C-alpha cells in the first residue's frame, strides 16, 4: 500500500500558487469563521507563509523566499509577519480576521 503525501495549495497574491506539506509547515497562528480564514505557517528553516480567504477573495505572501539561504530565512521577523497578515486582511476585505490572527501569534516575552 502506498501512502499518499498530503499537501495544500495556497493562492499567492504576487506569484503563482505554492504547494506545501502541512506537516513541514505547521500553523503558528490562525483565525477564521464560516466564510473566511487567515493563517500563518512556519517552516523549520524560518520561512513563513501568510494566507487567507474571505468568500471568493484569496491572498497569500511568502516571507523568506525559496532562493534565500537557510541561515537568512530564519531572519523573518514578527513585524514582517504582521505586515503580511494586514496585507492579506486588506486584500480579502476583512480587517477583523487579520487582527484576530495577529492576536493568535506566539506571545513575545519581555522584561
């Protein structure tokens, strides 16, 4: 018996769609309801993909490119992630969903 590899296809805003293995790109933040969703997934090398949909509108942005050396991909900042979430929310027309996804990001510890 052959095991079928699971993958998801994400519509991007400024490039062709990408296909990822969700096991290698776990969600680190998400928000959604019946007609919309915004999510952030992170690869172990530091790249992140932010994507979302609302009804028929789709958006996505990759942070840290496929051509970026692995040591540079880990420099993806939370600020860049938040900007990408806001961009996705703007494209899909649901700022509240974007704000909820930002609130779901891992908390930063400060002293």
